C-alpha cells in the first residue's frame, strides 16, 4: 500500500509548510506503508504568495501527471486550499484522485471552504474524509461532509532533548514572528511601536518575518529606522534561528486581523519556547486565554499598556507566566498523539460505516 502525500513541502516558510514537513517525517514510520511525496508548493519567495503566474501552470501539469500512479487501495492525503487559484487546482486533484482510489483525506488549514462548495462539486466532498483544525471549521464543514474530523494542530518539541530553562530579560523583550502584511497586522505593529515609545516602556521589540509587498517592506524599514527599541531581522529560514530567537525573548506579539488565522502555529511555537502571548482575538484564542497564557489585545491596541500593567508588572510575574506557557505546551500539544490521530483517520474506511 502507498500513501500519496500531496502537500506544500518547500518554498518560503509558513505555517502549512512547517506542519506538512513535520507530518511527512513522522507519519507511518512504524509500518510498511510507503509514502510518495507530491509537492504542491508554488511560491518561490514571500512576494509570490497567492499570485498567479505561468510557472504555477507548468508546476501543476507536472504534478497532474504523477496522480496517475495512484492505484485502487492506495491512500491519498492532501492539503486542500479553500480559496483562490489553488482551490481549483486542488479540486482537479481531488477529482482525479477520486477516480483512482476511494481512500482520500483532505486536511483543511484555512477558512472558507463552505463558501466554495457548490452543486457541481458537493458530491466530491461528501465522499471523502476531511480533517479540520478548529471548532468553527467543524461546524461549517460537517453538514456537507459526514466524515469530518477535528484534530487541533500540534508540533514536536524542539527542546525535548534539552533542559529548557526559562529566563527573564532585564527589560521586557517582545517578539513579532510573522510574515509582514496588512492582514498580518503590520499597521497594528506600527501603532504598538508608537505606544511603547510614547509610554517609555523599558523594552525591546524584535521583528522577524518577510514582507509580502514592496509597501510592507517600506513600512518595516521606516519603522526600524525610527525607533531605537526596534530590531528588524528579516525572514527566518532555519528552525535553529527561529527557536533561538523565541527562547531569548519574553512575550510573543501576535497581531493579525481578528479571526484571520485558523490555528496559528506560532502560538504553539511560543508556548513551546516558554513565551506567553499578547494577541488579537483569533478563533482559538479563547482556549489559551482561559489557560492564562494568552492576553487579548483590542483591534486598535488601545489596551496594550493596561495588559502590561496587569499581567507583566514584575520580573517574578513574567517568570511565572513563562513557566506556565512551557507547561501548557507540554500538557496540551503532544505531537505523538497528533500523528496517531492522523494515522487512524487515514486508515479508516468510510465504507465500513455506511
């Protein structure tokens, strides 16, 4: 039996690529199932995300030919994109796969699939298994896909072989780790820098991520030159660099537009590294807020100083929060359990339940 793993596994760093590679490396390692990788990544750099070009057409046809290697009884596991050009690409992939095998599982990492399910494609989704990553997705997708499974994101522990010691800096160190765009909160980042500077907060604001447009690049460069508290490091390409920066800071700033993100992996990476989170409200934020490791920032960031005064008012308080963040990761994000859940779903034969 073969498993055709149809995911983005190269290109610029983003959450789906990071998780895809972790899944690929650990899936079915103790079985005789062989995994065939089909790479759907088409963006060559940050400026190429979500943009149509001729190279993407050529890449699709190369991928399309490989689909005919799928045989009856094989497993297909694909990342399905619910919007844009990639939706139609993935719909064609799904159609071809459904003509080759019955065991198909789609993993949905973004919002909006329910808006694109129409009379001409609804039958495809009704016959496959779909994995979603938050409760809102499950609520929206399960009515047209009877085999929908909720599996929240997880990540392997980068520090598992090390004794991660939580430390607190002399001044509070914020880290913003994200691609830079309007939706990802670049204008909110500008507002926060202004607030921190005006209030003379003893802090550093470290920014890591690639700009998604020339305008975003100009904004971040101007911000970097204007405020002494800011250091801009550009995009991060290696895990060793990412986690060295995370563990050297104190608090993650997450500033995407409200409910823009489905399940931010950087939440998990921050908790893994012992960082509490100041964040705009996302679909999954309430869970972490209830656990006491995430603090919700208003759209206009007007409550930032209030959050700092209440929750980060001493080095002892900050140290306690950082330790709590690390334990929250250890207690709630087992990657071994995550992989076992995926394997169980992939092997599940929907015909047995009918």
